[in-house]
């Protein structure tokens, strides 16, 4: 039988059992029956179940915001059984729940309406993902900042994509935003809002452009998430260590205050496992060049233990701070496309200096559809795909013909499915003195079902079949992401396949997987180029 421990250091111990959380007079923590009750000293009181470490009550301004369903708010899918400790360190309360090698920390700063958190997870939990989910009362917090209709309607795919009566589609996955853009997201209702502060992402996986579920709305619960690891179109392995600090921020409906967003009070005195102070960290700085002027230059650092990123300013200067010591692969991205890379060593209390210049691909450009940037931006329905299933009534997919020089980029599809809209055709003209060997480049940020492009030229020359790509195995396109492992396909077209006047390239899909609607083998287009070498 598991043992449940509660140690209270400088916390008042109530000598009676109770179910509902009493309103405490001031900053502090108490035990009432099987709960640890924490008062922030502001307008927030919350309770932690001493059996499993779940948050089971969140009262803000005496308004209970925890869902009415039996499930608590917790890490992963709940710890099941945990040893719970609580202590006060100056103006900070730390409640910890330990199960196996995982420790979930709830941290409260005196006078703030916030539950800060950190998760020490040296190994991936058995459930196969690491997330914190706050389960909130949907009747009090009905509105989502990023995806108002998640999980509403009739299920059409995997019990997580839904069709609404007006033909639109919804899913919890459509609430996702890129890690580098998602510092805070929240849910709200009349006179109240709860925000998830995403915090430190160094031990998360997937890099700056990875995105995951932010909210999910059900009949009784509005779920607010911080995903630290999942296999949702994941490109990296789990990183163990101390995840966070992140947190739940409570307001009257307004945006979180600067004080709520500030976690500088967290230091070594709180006793968080694997905590590394600023004095033990380094930085990387320097200049990058060669990225197209209308594209952001993003710098990423990664190794098996940590990841970091920054965006260069208009002159190419950048700085990545708060980096754990170690050797990193450093990558320069043109928006989301890798264009240069190198290795770099980072030391504590030191700034490593590095320059990177985008590597230009050889050849003279004959024509191009889309800018190579690691995304399908500008292609047909690219703007809707992050927020809707491809079957959404606002999209219509069919085999497309693009004419170089007259067609707009949006007439070429962002995605090509073998069983839906194949082939994609490109018509172009060559003068007699332009008939020569060319190279066709197809930039693909994500594919599903082992799909890869295979071309034919003028119905008389077929390109070779590329090898199967290295891409995530889980659903991506229908879940609102077009980000996987950027892959460049290059096909050398001989002059004998071309002719003066009209020419045609058809792009098909090669795959050994069967067709299955929008789960059929498919590729996402980033850019297509024809170049003379």
C-alpha cells in the first residue's frame, strides 16, 4: 500500500479534517484533512490533494474556478499516488508532490494571484507525454484566447477533430501556437481570466517552431495546457530535467501584470531539483547575415539536454542568454528553414561569440513558386490550415494547374494528397536558347504516410523516386501543423526532356501507404524552384 507523507515546515497544521477550503486570513499554508491549503496573501486560495498532488480547488476572489468534474488539475495524467511536502522560504511557499523520479512543484509568491510551477522529470512519464493541465469551470471561463470552438461539434477524425453545424471544423490542436510566439495564453469569462505562463522552455522538445495544444473546451471543463513534451508531430526526443518555471496567473479579465509575469524570485533557496541559477549559465552572441530581408533571422541552439533561441535584429545582431554550459548545434533559420549551422561551446559566466551566414544554393533561378522559408505561406489555404481541418467548408481541394508568369501563388495548393488533389501541374515556357539541363527543387517542411514528390516532364521523362523521408509518424496536417523535418528534393531534368515553347511538370506522390482521405500520403509545399546550373 502506498504511503502518503505531508511535511509542513513553518506551515500551520490544522487539527481537524475538512473538505472545503477555509478562507485563510493571510499568506501561508495549512493542512485540512487530505488537503494542503495555500493562501497567496492576495485574492487566491488553492488546495492540493495530499494523496496524489492534484490541485483540487482554485478560489480567486472567493470564486471557485476548478471544474466541477472529478478530475483535478495536474501534471501528466495525474501522479496517481504521491508524497506531498510543503514549506515556506521567506515570502515564498513551495508545495512539492513526488512520485517515482518526478517532482511537481507549486510555488506561491506572497501577494501575487499566481500559482507558479516547475516539474522535475528526469525521465518521460509512462503516459508518454509531459504536460500540465488546469481543469477550469467552463461556465465561469467559457472563452479561449486562441481557439474558441475546440472539441465542439461532431467528431470526424480521431475523436479530437470536430465538424460544426456551419461546416467549419474545430479541435484542441488548433489552439496551438509556435513555442517562440506563445509566452502566455488563457481562458476568460465575466470579470475573470486565467492565463498559462509558459515560462522557461529549455527542457521542452521540438525547437522554436514546435507547437502543441493550448486549450480544450468540453461541456463542463475548459482545459488550459502547458505541453512540455508530446509526440504530436514531434521531431525531437524527450529532454529530462527541471521544466519551468511556468505558472497559472489569475486576473479580473485583464492581461497579467508585469509582476505576475516575473519569476526572478525563484532561486536556489527554494530547493528545486536540477535548478541552475544565472551564475551557472552562459550566453551566445554575434551577428548573422544572408537571410532574405523580408524574412526573420532566427537562431537556435540545441543538444540532447537543452534548447534555446533568439531572433536577430535588423542589423543581424543577436544574443541568446541563460544557456546551460555545454556543446550545442547552432542553426540559423530563414524564418523556419535551416540555412546555416555550426557547433559552439558555452561556458558558465561567459559569452561565446559566433557568426553565421546563410548558405546560398547554387544555380541561376529560372522561376520560383513561394519563398523558401520552411512554411507554406502564400500557397492555397495555407492561412487556414493552422486553424481548421482540410475538410472544412472554407477549403476546396482539387488538382491544380499553375502557369508561371500569370498564376498567383495561392492557386497552387499548400498541401498535395495522393488521394485528393494529385497531380499538381506547372506550365512554363522556354525560348529555344533556354533549353538546357535544369534542376527542380521542391522544399517540403512536412510529409505524412512516407510521401515524397515524384515528377514527370512533358509526359515523356520521369524523375527518379526519392527515398522515403524522415518525418514524424503522427498526424500533423489535419491537426493544424505543417512543421516537421524540412526536406529538400532535387531532381536534375535533362535538356532532352524539355522543348522550346510550352513545357509541363507534373508532381505526383510516391508512397507505399494506402490512401485514406485527408490522412492519405501527402506533402506540404514550402517552395518550388527551377534553376539552371
